[in-house]
């Protein structure tokens, strides 16, 4: 299985040193509270604007710190690699970005993230009286949804949600409106991912799982956790069908629906393969009578150096498309600004 | 004296978790996200740092501070779960003499906190599968006349059995639940760290 080959110094310093680099590379977009590991929009808090906070384990870059800036997040709390941030961080961020209009927490559905954000929201409300609402994303169709389990994981739709809800907050919509919009986006989006390789958490020093040369893992999340099915490696068109079909069947999406189609790289797959995959995804959508209103292709919610991709479809109406098109100016996503 | 015993427990537990960090992370690699050992190690090293620089007048202050430190330093699900355990365990011992009975009540309060946060049930393949039989064994030992140490030994043995019984279970909570049937055949990392916690308590308390 070999040793760990990474551009790092000490595994214990990976997150703090990466945040230093982010701050130095994007001084026009963000400022970083290094002690609390919080990336702030440079001009936060914005008077009268709902504050948007997300966060999670590190290792998914550019999410979330790369999505801080005008038209997207006000703050992102960075945890250790693949480990949720702690309540102190979200409390500090919540107090800092609250400009009187309240704060929305955008939380991916993982047990640790949900618990730590919940504790922070309780403490911020008790200590500072800040009005906090939360949305939990859970768009991964690879996981069985059930009242008796942790439920589906939050994956690709989180990126699209942070963009769309960020635009709505920028327009001055109220906390309740922004929270309702966030729930609508989550409800309209579904994702499915696959991996060609595992990934290595720096503190662990070896790959989280082993995949043979001729195997792929289908139904993976974004933490190097094994998926639901291990299959022989197949051509891209077959892989695209393995991802698109369960997504289409789940919502379900039907003929005439308009979507944002998002092909996301897991961190170790080159853009040439992602565009090749997008071509396959697009043919499947065309055949299903789905209209692609907008698209996004690239590495946006990653799993360290894992090779593979995910497909996210978000059913959209005119309001969602307008919000998607609105200007955004962050380190990781930028247009119209 | 009681304060010193509990501080010794936390130090012993920190050493144990440090020694077992790679093992816990290996268990977590199989069905989770490969961070349980390093997270617990980091959290308890922070607890030891607090013990080194602060003196505590009471057991409840000590345990509550340990709980807050874990909430702040561990992250993941283990931070809120173990943090809440120590917060409630400490709170329940406030003003009480440390006896087999009061520690038993405090353990129940701590585990109640874990359930409130994690909403797990017996058989979900979580740390609760070690805690639940441990509480029962503890109570039975006290009812049979055991002292604190004896009750903790009984609890630790029952926790180890509960831990072993997580192996065939299909996870219904936490990241392991994403694997569905594939989570069967692996020992739960949370039930493993809970067993280490109780074994350490049996060595150092009473």
C-alpha cells in the first residue's frame, strides 16, 4: 500500500497551514481568524444582510472556505481533515456575521456536523440572543433514507445551495425566506458519486480503503468512506449511467424538467475526464427529455486526492436560475462580478 | 482526594487512548472515516494540558471542564458525545460524596446525555452498545454489595462484551450506517473507546 506522498510538513499542521495560504492568496476576498479556523468574507458583517455560515471537515476544498465572499458565504468554519468543526467555531462565526438580520447555518448531514452545529446554535441563542435557522443538506441517493438511520449524506447539492442561497441573501431576503429557499434547493437536488481510488487522511498516513487496479467503488461519499457497491471498472458511458439513473429515478425527475447539471471531481481526476463524463451525462439527460438550464464541471466538493466524480442534478425554476446567474466573487467560484 | 482520583483517571485514559489511537483509527477506517483515534487522542491530550495548568476544588468542576474541553477539541460526533457525557456525569456528582451509588447515578446521567445527543438505540452499532450493558452490570454489582472499584470492573467487562457483540451488527447510526450491510463484520470504534474509558476507570477509581 506504500507510504503517504503529500505536499505537507507535519500532518498535524495541514489545516492551519492551508488556511494561512488561503488568506495570503485571497486577501481581496477573505480574512481568516487563524485561532478559531474561520474564513470570513472580508467585509463581514454586512448590515441588514442575513449571515450565511457553513463549515465542515477539511479536505473538500474549495468547499467551504473557497466559497466565502460576495454572493455566497459570510463565514466558513474549518474542522480537521474529514472531522466536523467544533461548536466554539460556529458560535464565534455566528456572533461575528450577525448584522441584525439573523444567521443561517448550512450543514451537511453527517452525525458530527449536525451535533456540533446544533450545540453552537443552542449556545449562540442562549448567550447572544442571535436568531439562527439551519438547513441540513442530504442529497446523496447512494444512502438509504430512513427514520432509523443517520439518513442521507449532504454532498454536491451543498455547493449549488451555497451559491443560490448566497445570491438570495445578497438581495436582502429575510432569514425565513432564505431558509425556505435553502430547503427548496435541497429538496430539488440529488447526487451520486463513485471512486476510482481511495484517499489518504494525513493523520492516518495510509489509504482509507483499498481498491484493486480493475475495480471501482460506486455510491461513495466525500470522506473516503467505502461505498455501497464494488464493481469491475467500466467505460465512462456505463459509469455515467450508474450515476445518472439512480439520481433521475429518485426525485424523480421527469421529461420537460429543467436542471442545473453538476459533474464534480473528487480531487484526483483531471478536467479532461470530467468533461468526458459531462458529455456522457448530457447524452443521458437528453435521452430522458431533461433540459439542462445551466451546468457546472470541475472540482468543487472533493475528497482529498480521491479519483472519481459525482453527478448532481438540481431541478430549477426561473427564480433559481436567476439566483444562479447572479454575481459571485469567491476564491472558488466567480462570475458576473 | 476524590479530585485526585478522577484526575488520575483522565490522565490514565489519555495515555490509553494515545496508545490505542492507531487501533481506533484502523477500526474507523473499515466502517467510518479514519479519524476516531486521532480525534480522541487530540481531545484527551488537551484535557491533560488543562489538568497540568489548573487545580480543581471539586470533582464536578474537574469533570465539567474535561467535558467542555472535549466538546471544543475533538470535533466529529465523538466530541459532542463524550463531551456531553463528562458534562452531565460531572454535574450529577456536584455536592455529592463519591460512592458506588452516586457514581452509578452519575454514569446514568452521562449516558442519558449521549442518548439525547446521538439518539441511538441498543443494537444500532454505536458506543451505546457498550454503555447499556455496562450500566446494567454496574447496578447489579452494586446491588450485590460491590464497592466502586468492583462495580466499575463489572461495568468494564460488560462493556467489552457489548463491544465484541457490535461486530456482526449492521450500523444504523453515524457514518458506518452509510455502508448498510457492509458494516457487518467490523467492531464499532465508539464502543471500543467506551470500553477503554471504563477499563481505565476500573483501574484508577475506587
